[in-house]
C-alpha cells in the first residue's frame, strides 16, 4: 500500500481508536467484488481488507456511535479530519445505500504523492449503535479502472 493511503488509514485508526473499536467480530457483512481477494484474518476479526493484484485496497471498519451522531455529523467530522489533518482535497460527495437500505455518504478525496495522483473514497454509514467506514483507495488510474467493483462492494455491503 502506498504512503498516502497508509496515512489516510492511520488517520482513521486514530479516529476509531478514540471511539473504542468493537472487538466482538465484524458487525457487518462485507462484499468482496470480482477481481479482489479477501485478506481474511490478517486484520483481525473486527476489520475487513481486500485487494487487487495491482494494489487497490478496500477496507471496512466499524466503531461505536459514541458520542451519538447522525450521518451528517460523522460525515462532516471525517471530511474535516482528512482535509485539515491529511491534506486531502474533497472532490465530491455522493449519496449511497447499503444492501439493507441504510443511507450513506461517499466522500471522494484526491491526494498527490510526488507526480502521481491518488484517489481515496470513504463511504460513511451510521445507525444507532455504530459508524461504518467503507474505504477504497489507490493510484487515480487504478481506482478509476475499478470504479464498478468499488460501487458494487458498497451496494452489497451489509451493516448489522
């Protein structure tokens, strides 16, 4: 995984660490898209990671919705953290839905590393108990090439 994506994932490890990660197994059912390999137990039983052979990564984690916030609140917190703390440029926002109909917001960020542009998509879902972060990122050309698989993974994601 490249430096900028490690940085983005580290920012969210800090965010979720402060909110006490759930350790009772995954409170969601991930959807591994065609062309990706589930990295299974390499990330513990409360996270999910899948990758392509080229290095595009999809990750999912959940943390307690504490303090209680709605989708607008958590989306804004995450957007602010990435823009101010990580140097990511917000390229757009899209409303999405999980497989069970739970609404979410996908935040699309750009970040240049040297001469290469990278994209980082972070989709946020919130229910009464948890905040779910569905992440995808890599070199811009790679993310764009796998856009359909990323969209499929979000549409078929099942938060519990």
